[in-house]
């Protein structure tokens, strides 16, 4: 069973919702299970979030980020949304400098990152109101 940690910051909650959208999908579970990578995602004008894939768990960190990670991805919110809505292909975004990828990474890590995050973002964007940001009515 895949466990995705609940976050308490804006970007962590967003990433949790994006990744949780597919957490029952066998293909998605196969991609993330035992991937054991650390990825920093930084949305410009916000802050970086480290996404830790560890065994069958996905965790989020905003403090004390690891200095040695497998991949660093930096982009604007506009680029993120353009990719999610299919108006910008992720490879073109990198080539045009709208998405910056850093780190001592292998192409396989980048391709798997695309399969995990970009496909998930596209699925959420295609049905944005379907169980995405639900309010917890018991905490109002």
C-alpha cells in the first residue's frame, strides 16, 4: 500500500493532492514504489519543497532540505500550469529555459519524474473539481 504524507504547507498540500489523485492506480504505484529518490521542486516566488520517495512512502520537507538530491526542478507557476493544461510540452519547457533542471541526475530519473508528476498534473487539470481540494467540514 502506498502512503503519501499529509503536508501542512501550501505547496506540500498541492503536491500531496496531485500525487494522491493516482495513488490507487497500479501503474502509478509501480512507478513510485521503491523509487528511493529525493527531488526538490521549486516554484519561483514561493519556496522549494523536497519530495522524498522512500520505499512505499512519499514525504514532503520544506525545512532542512538535503544538500544531495537526485533532481532539482525550478519553474514559474505559469510554466507549471501551462504544462499541466497541455499548452507547453515539458521537453520544450526545458529547452526554452522555462523549466530548469539541475543536479547530478540520470536521464532515467528525469523521464520517471515526468511520468510521475506531469501525467498526474495533467489528470488533475482535466478534472479540477473532482475531489481535489475538498474542505474538511468537521474542522470549520
